[in-house]
C-alpha cells in the first residue's frame, strides 16, 4: 500500500529556558504519540529551541490531517511544507513519533550534516532533513543497544 511522507518545519513560539523547552517538547511528544498511534501516523521530530523539523508518514489523509492540525497549533508559527511524496515503506515504522532535542550528545550528527550553529531550515531540503533524522534515530538506537 502506498503511503505519504510529509516533511515540514515550523518556528517554536514557546519561549522558555532549557528546562521549560524540555517540558514543552515532552508535552508535544506525549500528545503526538497518542494521536499518531490512533491515526497510524509515524515519524520523527527534530527540535533545537527555535525550530521544529518533522517528518510524518502514513496514509495520505491521516498525514495531511495531522499536518493541518499542527499548522493551527499556537506552539508553531511559519509552518512550512518542505516536501511531500509517496513512499512504499516507512522510514520510521518503529516510532509513533521519535525525537531528538539537540544536545551535545547529538552534535556529531549535526556536524556530519554541515550544521555547526543554529539550524536554518530554509537552507535544508527534504532529503537533508530526512537524512539528519535517520542518522539521529540510528545514533539513539546504537546507544540503546550499547546500554542494554
């Protein structure tokens, strides 16, 4: 069955210190994981205080409905569609919504993608965001296996 992959970015409108940003991200992920699980949507969220970069995957109607809901969420501004395409299989099938909040632990991945300072999503295309998310996911998976 063909599915849709949608990639977008948005500006974070919630201003808080690092602890507050972490709390905000946890709340967003908790809701996203519940709603995405109900709607068969998977994906990945990258967050670096100023911007959200997100990949949504699943049945086209469910993905587009999720995107519209996010676009209307007051925690996001300047929601910008980067790419939408038909996919045969999910890249993030094990994640209702995997995520990575930018931290020192992830910096090696950002540097490998040529991102040394703050993310400027206007300079990233869909393939670059997908590659970054995949590498962040794989780093977390390796770390989880090592810890087990």
